[in-house]
């Protein structure tokens, strides 16, 4: 398994302006996540967690600072370049928004694989079998249970064997047993060398993390290490 830094952010700032009003969502946030490490990001609503994740994923551009994934700068590039780098290096797992409703689960997985522009290491069929959905590959998202949706979203996030996996409240609407299954899958990926960062309110996610970072008013601090 490779070691070293997979994700690094330096002095991230993010401003939003509405008329005369300016909101400072991130105030100089720096972080690093190593291969094989799981980091939980916690903090109250409005603290900047989702803004941070969007900047790390290259979905949003920071107003200042930079993000590097696998040594490559993803920030301050044209959107087409960010999208290509994201497809090749980053898996993004959202609570309810990374499945297109009109596509089958199999085609949802194939979409980021096509966007990466290279032959995937693992086929959509194999990925869905890995998350326990091998027999549901032709189903549409609306035909899946909550637990199946969570696992399908994970398959999409893992479609291109990403260096970094970013998850935004991935277990927020799951029952305890499904949360445990999803977290086990995330930990397995970390054990294989993926860097995992999870934005969460879940005590169970925090307990299983290697390290916890707290956000408050757009600023970051290291939180207490969870008990084993």
C-alpha cells in the first residue's frame, strides 16, 4: 500500500457576496489526509463543512488558497480540467445527490467511468456486486431502499478507484445496521490505501475515524482523538 499525503489544502478561504453583504464561509483552513487515513470533519450547521468539501472536490473554487490531490493542484483551474481530475482521482459520496434518477444503478456507476476517459480498473458489475447490489444493477434509484441507495452511491463514488474519497453526511438518513455496513466499506477502502474524509454529525463515524477535525465559523481545529 502506498503511503504519504493524498489530499492537501493550504489556507483555504471562501467568500460569498449577495448585494452589499459578504459571508466568509472558510477562513484559512489547512488540512492533509494521508493514504489509508480516515478523517472526520465535525461542527455545527453553518460552520463551513459542506463548503470545505465542495472546495476539496473541485466542485467549488476557493477564493484563496489551494487544494492538491495526489500532488496535483485541482483548484484555480477551468471547470473542465477540475472535472477531469475529479473523475480520475476523487470519489464524492453525497447523502442523496450522486445518483441520477433517470439512469439505472449500473449506468450511474458507468457515468464517472466514462468521464475519466480511461479503462476502469473495476467494472460497474463488479463494483455493484462488491456493495451487495449485483442483482439490482438494472433498477432505478427510486426502486431502491434507503440502505440500497447508500450502497449504490458508494459504488458511484468508488467507480474509478479514487485516491481520495470525500463523503458528506453519508450515513445521515440510515438506520444503525446500514450505517455500520457503509462505514465498514469506507474503512476497507482506507485499508487499501484510499484517503477518506467524512463530513458528519454521527458519533459512530467520529468513533471510527483515525483523526477528527472540528470546524467553527469557517476555522479549523484538531478535535480530541476518538476512543478506540
